[in-house]
């Protein structure tokens, strides 16, 4: 629940989002929500994200709104409805917060699962009508939905998990973007919409993580490049505390500089090591563009002069750990 946040979009609509984990050691404050909530850079920049907005008990007092962050950057979206050449669409958006949540927020990075197998049971945590955090349960497997001319005709066929009926509680307006968790507490979908409401808890549709992952090939239209920057191929990962992730990263003594750089970088592996260190450099598309080994302690020079300016991922594989960092290659 510490990964789920309430979203106010330009003071005109309420939605829900979830912080997601990545398999590398440099987690980014990525929020997954739906494109019909945040579908443009303008909406992303004018959104406010409220963490820990919850009540200590059912029908209790409202939670505090002090744990909030204003503004984000739209990283990727499956919304293609404005493109006449691509009439199908996926209702998801990935944004990056302008500010990393401070330790005092005690937020969590939710795990996710992009397997095509349906979960045995599910739960969804959300902010209906912008209200304090709620939870809904379905003790049955979700089913793969297809779309008809009368219901979400523009979305990609078979791209949603359908909750036929909630066994406990429901969702409402404002719950859009809420994560659907499987029995292992991993996100398998996000709420596009449906017919569920307080008086009738039936038919909710969640965009599948599997489809959002790489249905579209462009990094601007899928999750793969951003949630698995080293192209590890992982299918599912567990969640983890954001605080612990940040502290582990800060305690590393590895240094890569200058960053940004113009082609030549110095790598200081830090403490003495036994054996060798394997270096891999990845493009954002997941392609390995450089590989080498560090055989001796001391500074290592990484030369990327012959590569296109942009963002790259450096991965150092020590005998006992893996270190990952992002570097910027300037023109």
C-alpha cells in the first residue's frame, strides 16, 4: 500500500498510480498510471502525487496530505488514439517524479509480473473519487478480456484482465490507474475502467503489464526500456523499500566521472576486489554496445567517443555483487 498514491491532474480530475521497482540498483521514482489520466507532458507537469493518504481505520478520519510531490515527466505512454496510422491503443502511462520521495515518506517500490498466466486471486488498492486509500479483493482468477464495438473498441484486443465481480468492496471513478496485485503482491495490471461502483461491483478492466511491456517497439510507448534498463529479461520481481534501495546505492564506493561526459569516463571500482570485474554498457534499447574486463585495482578509462550522444546504462559485475549506473554522453 505504501507504493500507491493519489493523483490530482491539473486540479480537474482524480486518479491513482503506483511506484514500480526495477531489477537494477539505481531505482527511479517511476509512477505507473493510465493514459486517460496522464496522457501528455502538460498533464504530467501539472499533476500532484499524494503518498500515504489513508485513514487509520474504516470510516475513520481523513489522512494527511503532507506527503505530496508536485510535477512529473511523461516517460512512455501506450496512448495512440491521436495517431491516425495506429488506431489501436493501450491505456497506460509511465511518469517520473520531478523529486525523489524523501526518506520521511517511507514509500515502497511495488513488484510486478508480466507473465501471461492469470493470477489465482487479486487485490486492487486505489483512491476512489480522490478519497483515502481503499482495497478490493477478488478470490477468483481474472479473465482475459476482448473488446467489442460497445465497450473500449479502440483498445488492443485481449490487452486487459477482467474482474468479473469483486468478492469484497469495489472501485469507482478516481480509481483509474490503480494497480491490480496478484497473489504474490506483484502488479499485473492497472485499472482502465469498467462498470464497477458501490451498488454493483462487476466488470472492471485492467491493462495488462504484459501488453504494456513491449506491445509497441518504441521506448516512448512501452515499459520494457525503463523498468528493465539492462535488458535482463526478468519476468517478475518483488517489491522493496525505496529507502533501503537508495541507501544501498549511496553506500557504494564506485565512482564514474565526469557524468555527463563527452566520451571518456573514469571508473573507480572503490574497495580492493578479488578476481575480475566485467563491464557492460547498454543502450536504452537494451543492446550491449561495449564490453570489457577490469583486471587490476585503480582507475579504468571507459571510451565511448564513437557512440551516439544520449543516455546509457553501465553495469559492473563484481564477483560478489552487481553495480548499475546511468551515464550521459554529450555531443
